C-alpha cells in the first residue's frame, strides 16, 4: 500500500485502531514477561544465596565442633 500522508499511514485504511492496538498489547505483554522473568531470577538468586550461606555456616560449625 502507498500512503500519501502520515495520518493515512496511522489510520491504516480504517483499521488503524485494531492494528496499532494489537502492536501496543503485544509490546506490553512482552515487556511484562521480561519484567516478570527478571523478577523471578532475582528472587531465585536471593534464595540460592541464602541457602548457600546457611550451608556454609553449618559446615563451619561442624568443623569447629569436631
């Protein structure tokens, strides 16, 4: 398709709301998924580090009591 102006391009022959709305919804879903994945990763790293610290502490206590 050839558009003679930017307003025609954004209106997309009357389907602009559907087309651009679909792009916006897709972008929001992808951005939300990236945010949720990074949040889960930080939580898992925090839990793993706490578990690792606890294991190291128990190991040191066992070595000093032996």
